[in-house]
């Protein structure tokens, strides 16, 4: 995770209910001292932080990240809010079982500024996407999406805040279904029975 951890908090809250079907076994971040790690620690969840700057190169960081995640033996890796691309070592171990969120309706507006790009383009609807992580920038197969209307007078902040609300609901719903029911990836299609 990279920031405040509101997606994490939504998952922590949902996982308190045994019927949700998912347990959060660890939370990792690419920075220290962030709210998301504090939230995880308060919930009694193991945490770790691996800063890219602490490794000689990006490949070394990617290998360390893969090792750290693998130590917890997760069935599903949720990178919601994680603003780094997964590298070859990570994808070799977790490809097909790692998801991330994006604040736009992919394939439209990939990259770091989805809400701003949607506003600049003049769309009437944007939203959020949960996708399976691959080697590209927001290019993996789509698990779920939620539409959010662009309102008259929206600025980047107001639009992004509404997208975040939809994103949290989508993430909690999809991760719970994936944990309870399983999933398959066939090409660009995701099936949750």
C-alpha cells in the first residue's frame, strides 16, 4: 500500500465477520510511517515496509517484495492503492492471484491521474476498476467495475472522493467473493463461480 489505507480499512472491517470468508494475513507498504500500516497494526495484522530506495535496483526490491509476501502464503494479494508496478519476480509467483484498483473505468484513463484525465476528456461517467495485475500499467484482466457519474462543478478532488467510495464497496465485495468462491483467469476473462 502507498497511502492512507482507506481501502485496507474497508477490508479489515469486512474481514471481522467470519462469513466474509477472507482473512488479512499481512499488510506491506513501499513506505514507512504511513496511516495504512498504523491501521493494520491496530487491527493486530503483521506489517512490513520495503522502500525501493533501500535496494540497489528495482529488481532487487521486486525480489524482496515477492519474498516478503510469499512468507505469508496468501491465496490472493490485494495491491489496492499500491502505486508501484509489480516486476517479473513478483508476477512469476503471484500472477493471476494479485489484484489492484484503479480510479477509472479501464481501459480508459490508465496511469496515475484517472480522475483528472476523465475530467479533462469531458466524460459523463467514470468510475473504478478492480483488475488482475500484469506487467503493464493498469492493463490486466478486469475483475469488477463500478460507474460513477461526473457531476457539473466536479473538480479532481470531489470526483476522486466519490470514486473512492465506490472503489471501497467494489473491493470489499469482489475480494469476499473471490475468497469464498474462488476465481479463474482465462485470457482476459475472470470468472468467479
